């Protein structure tokens, strides 16, 4: 049942998200290098932009991991209960 508080009580698997970002960054850098070598400048630029976006996202993920339980609550921290609607 939806309570409407899901965005407030959602928990993110930050370490999984980090490793998926690492995987995406490796492929974006590989794509940038390969497309640059074969002369596909447009695709190389697109992969390079994607690599920058992934790197910035990884920075945010690492920042949230370092901030601790405020952004990454453990299973022992109960979710926030929304106020009753009257």
C-alpha cells in the first residue's frame, strides 16, 4: 500500500550504485578511446560527456557514503512516518 511518503523514506544501495558507476565509467572511457582512434569524433565526444556525467555522479555517491547514516540509514533505523492527514 502506498502511503505517499516513499520519496522521504526511500533507502538507496549506495555501494551498489557506486560499483555500477565504476562499470559505466570504464565503458564510457573505453568507448571514448576506441571512437577517437577510429575517427568517429561525434561518438567519442558523446562517450566523453557520458564519462564526465558518470564521474560527477560518482562524486555525489562517495559524498553521500561518507556522510553516514543520515543519507544511508541501516536496517535498524526505522523509516520516517509521515504525519496523519486529517
